[in-house]
C-alpha cells in the first residue's frame, strides 16, 4: 500500500487503534531515514505515546508526512540535477555525493532526530566500539564534540565497522554545528 493510502488508515477513527498504529508503521516502512526502530522511537518522543492514545496519532502522522514530503521534494530536485549531469556526460554520480534515494537524516528536524537516533542506538548497546560509545556520550551530554573528540570522530568515520548507522547520525549532528 502507498504512503498516502496508509496515511488515510492512520486517520480513520472507525478502525481499532492497533490497525491505525500498524498503518503508521507501514508509512514508516517506506520512509525510515533513521532506520525503522529509531524513526518510530523519534516519532513517539515528539508526538507522545500514540500506541496507547489515539488522539496523538494525527500529530505523529503530520510529523512523518511533513518529513516524507520534504524528502520527496529532495528526490525530485535530485532527479533534475542528475538529468542535467548526464546531459553533460557525468553518467555516474561520485560515491561521496549526497544521494537522497537513501535518506540520511530526518527532513525538517535533522539535528534533533539525529541526536535521538544516537541516544536510541546508544541505549540499546548497538555499538561495541569504545570510541563510538564515548562519542555518543559526548554528543548526548554536550550536543557537540571537543577538538580532541572531533579528531576521534574523523578517524572513526574513515574506518569501516558495525557502527555506520550511528556514525552517520553523529555526522548529521556535527554538520548542524557548522
């Protein structure tokens, strides 16, 4: 089912709460910029516990819909950009170039959502990397890195590992400080 079709079910008060929450999960399944569970947790942190209170579902859907619409606009702009680049002979985008086909942040609240995602993954013990854990604590406590932590972060970014998702969200937070 499409995003808009699922969104209509979220707002359908004739449906049981569980069905409406499931419809919201379907909306989120197609657009999960922080990963499914972290995105769902972010929605709950902003809108409230809509799994228990149906009155909170419209606010959660509105937040998700606004972010989804901004992502869709970014996709359209990227499509136009790629068409122009291809006409100029640039057939393949550079690997480090931004690609909105895989959203890397929550549109509309990138820093807040990224901080929430860092907290979510840190609280779940997602990363066993001691440097990543220390950087997560620094961001959660201070909202930014010291110069020494920034050096560690730059090194961690260059290394492959099991912590890529949390490091990507840390990068969103750090970019918001610029």
